[in-house]
């Protein structure tokens, strides 16, 4: 997969993260940067139109309210030039961050290979792979998805290199 034209679509949140405390860069962003390093993929960071609260408890309540309606600052409209799409997200309420759905739901995934990485503190992959398969119609969503503990994200470079 390293030699294929690739795109990383990811959501990552700084501020207070579960079990990690306050951070300046979100756990998933570290992972996305490692994948970029090993694949030379282009990156698209999904950002909410309205930022989440800095504290974790308020943030997860806000995320629940945004399920199905999570506006984002910028969209990506055309992924036709890419063969492989990496989708990366923390786990929120048993699946991807709501903004990920907003970012990918209208894209044409026909013939694309999709690989998934989650960051979590005990949820693993949750329902992300099945939810991605449901949304990415026409894609080959690989079952080799990778779940990385958020508190290990900074130190996951070797794990990412083996996975890629």
C-alpha cells in the first residue's frame, strides 16, 4: 500500500483527553503523522465548525448531541485521485467522531481501499469498521483495522510502521 496514492482523513482533538489529561495535540494526530511518514499520503484534518469544550466530560456530551449533525469547517469533495484512504478517529459513543461522518458521507468511494485506525482508552475499534463499511459504499474496507490506546499514541510509531 505504501506505493499507492493515499489520503489520510482524520479527526483529532487536543485539550483534555480521557486518561491522558490536557494535551496540545490530539492522540489521533500523532498516529496520522506516523502514517503520513511511512506512506507519504496527503492529509485532511477534519475540524468541527464549532470547537468542542476543552474539558473531556463536556466534550463527550457535546459529541453525543452532534451525532448525525456535526458541521465541519472545510470539506473535501473529490477523492478520485487516491487509491487508498486512511480514516482515523478517536472513539466517541461507540463509533467514529461525528465530524468524520460529515466529512466522508458524500464522497465517492467506488474502487477505493479504505484502512481504519482508532484511538481509544478501552473501546478498541468499537463499531467503527462496520460504520465505515456502511458509509463508504463501493470501497474495499479492509478488516485489518488498528486500534491504538490514546495514552500510547505518541509512542506508536513502530506499531504504525508494521501495520502500514
